[in-house]
């Protein structure tokens, strides 16, 4: 196989004195196919073999539609909140100096490192009616955990670093001379931020939005503890997949998965187009 | 950012006359800082603290008793075993993929990188579902596996496969940009001086990428030990046999044994803290040699 690949690669690749192209590319493709491509294509093949009638039946099932609506709706809200606050967090980390900044900067990555199940039970403990913040909200008659609000809270947790870590490096690259030039020309600070700084950050902000959103849609571990998982109300699509699998309803599970993949793909496509547009529109940036 | 810490106070002082142009008023600065810190506090810092508060709520002896539970010990052992298989495999893959992609020019490279990143954009639950469809009772392979007595689903191999899937891109995506930035000059020099391919990799490339490699392995390991969604779909949750630590957390929590659940969770939180500290040290000490994006 490696020999076949290297001879096929001979035409495909530029000549090089460095050895190992056939072997490393061959291993890469084999491993990629075995672990990712073949198993994933199974989902597509399975859902294609369902046929339209069955697919439509599952898609029009009220519980499925509600679960998809909850998943995508909560993800949109959480990603939007993360974009606003994540950009502020990145700004504070890049531009201001304060004691303990290094620690704060490191804590931003916590959701990457903390297992989702741990985050889930911990957030539930905080935001449930007897938790530190949950009891506070309860005294105002607001219920946070075990409602769709709880889902949004969990999705904010897991999505935040995607926004901060995408926007932060671009912010660091901003040339202060541009701001100074704008100021010399008589712009005040708000104008500079709105018309000089933010446009340059737009592509990065949109990328962060897309990443946070994509992660949120598929999230399972941190959500199921805090959501309450009430069908039609606070049941997310990944959980419904798990429920269908536990019922041995493989067709149902596959159809929901295929729909999730299709909708996320379409939304990411839209965001990619927006990103390309904003890059053209605002020039510099990511 | 790292340089900022070393700047003498005088530099900040000399910039003071221009402050109005390139920064906000003191009041706005304070407000933004309070908003940012409060947001991080409520959504990130508090959950971390809460894990330990809940874990030690019933005292140290209850904590140790919970951790000494045979099912919990088995879960810890399984998590370590799974990571010990999944991480090295993805490490070898990451190095091979980065070598092929960064050291050679060939058609379809960008597409290959996209495919490698694919597992990041797939829901963990779907990652698990994928293997259920492949090896489950309803699949083409299922009956054959059953007649040969091979257990993949609801057994350790399935858990390992699902973990490999979700942690698949970690090492590769750290190494690819790093090795692309380093170019091929060093390797070409070594080869032209008569070194073999292995010697070149071992004595020239590896020293150049070791910190980036470690960085990728660190993140890969954290995810491998903490993965929940994908593993929960393929595990079958047989207590003491196919429950990893995150699944054990869920089982204990659902049995209203929150103290024990948080005790196991605290171990995972400590793993996360160690990961963050090591990551911070790597970024601080070897920032330039970790990745192209960390300048």
C-alpha cells in the first residue's frame, strides 16, 4: 500500500530529498480512514438508506423538532453572549494590566481542560435552587437550572474560550498607530473603538462565534445535568440521539444525527460566507 | 503579552501623554475589567471551586472512602488504560501526519488538513453513534463479531475507539503549523550530510518540535481522560468493567450520591488544573517553540 501510494504521490508531489513521504502519508490516510472516514460515512450511508418517507416522518416528529429547536436556539443565544463577553474579556486581557492577570488568562482555558461531566454537575450545584447563585435567583422567583436557561449557562461555559482565544491574538496584533492617527484626526475613543478597532476584529469575532456555536450544538456532557431534560422543553438533540439508541431505535438516532450534521454544516457555511464578506468589507484582520 | 511583564514602569509612564488616544477613560477601564472578571468568575472560576467545596463537604474520611470504592478504583484504572492506548496512537498519527503535510508539497493538502480536523466538528454523541452503527447488532459487522466472540461495543475496545476519535486531531493540529513554520532546511541539510531518515527525525526534527509535541499530548490526554459523550454511548455502563471516571461521576450523581460523584470529579478537576499549569509553563517558557500562533 505504501509503495502504491508513493508511486502515485510521485506525480502528485514536488520532488524532495527528504524521505518518508509515502510511509507517513500512507499511515496518515490509513489511520484517518479507519478511525474517522469509514465510521462517519456509515452514518451518511445509513441515513441515506432510510429513504425520504422515513426521514421526513422522523424529522416531523414533534419531540425531534423541539429537541433540535432547543439545541440550536440555546447554542445561538450562548454563542451570542460569548461573543459579547468574550470580546470584552479578550480586550481586558490584551490591553489592561492588573494583578493576577496571568492566572485569569490561564483560567480562560479551563473549559478545554475540565471534563464536561464535571462541569455539568458543578454548574448544576451552583445554579440549582439550593446553590449559591440559584438560591439568589430563586429569591427573585427565577429558576435557572433544570430549564432552558440552564442549558444556555452550560453552553456559555464550554464556548467561552473559543471566542477569547480566537479574538485575543488578533487584538494583540492591532497597530496602536492607527488608533493614534484616528485620535489626531479628532475621533473620540468611542468612535475609534466602533469604527477603527471593531471592524478589524470582525473576521476573528465571527470565527470565534462559529467555533463556539459549533461546539455548543454538539455538547452533551455539561448540558444533561443542568438541563432537567424535560421532553419538548429542555431536551437537547444529542440527548434524544442517546435516548433513541437506548431504545435500539437506530434509524431514529441516525436520522437526528444526520439532521444535526446537515443543519450545523449549513450554518457554518453561512458563517463562512459572512466571514469572507467581512474580510473583504473590513480589509485587515484574521 | 509576555514581554509586557518585563517592561519597566517607566515605559508605561512615558506613554501616559498619549493615553487618551489609545485607551479608555479610567472609569470605563474599571467597568470593563469588572464585567470581564465577574463573567469569568461566575462561569469559570466558581464551577472549579464548587467541585472541591462539594467534594470535601462531608469531610476527608468520606472523601477517601468514596475514592476507595472498588467500582471507582476500577473506573480510575480504566480511564488510565484508555488514555495510555489512545494518546500514544494519536501521538504517532500526529507526528506522521505533520511530517507528510509540513515537509512535502502535494496536491490536496488543504483538504487533508480539513479532514483531520473533522472530529472536532462532530458532536461527541455522534462520534459514539458512529461506532454503534459500525459494530452494533444491526450492522453488517455485528453478527460476524458476535459469532467470533469479539466484543467491541459495550466493552473496552469500543471505549478506546471512541476516545481515539474525539482526541484524533489534537497532536496533529499542534504540530502541522509548527513544522510548516520551521520549514525543511534543517532536514535537507541533515540528509545531504548523509543522515538517514530516522536519524534526521530523531536528532534534527524531534528536538525542534518536542515542546509543541508535549503541548499537543497534554491537551490530547486531558480530553482523553475526560471524554464523556462519545464514551457514554459505546460503554454500556457495566459497573466496574466499562465505566470510565466521567461515567462513574454520572452514575454516582444519578444515584443521589453527590458527595462521591464530586469526590471522583475532584480528581478530574485536579487533572484539569495540572494540565492548565503545565500548559501555562510551556506557553511561558517555550512560547516561541510551541506553535506559530503563539508569538
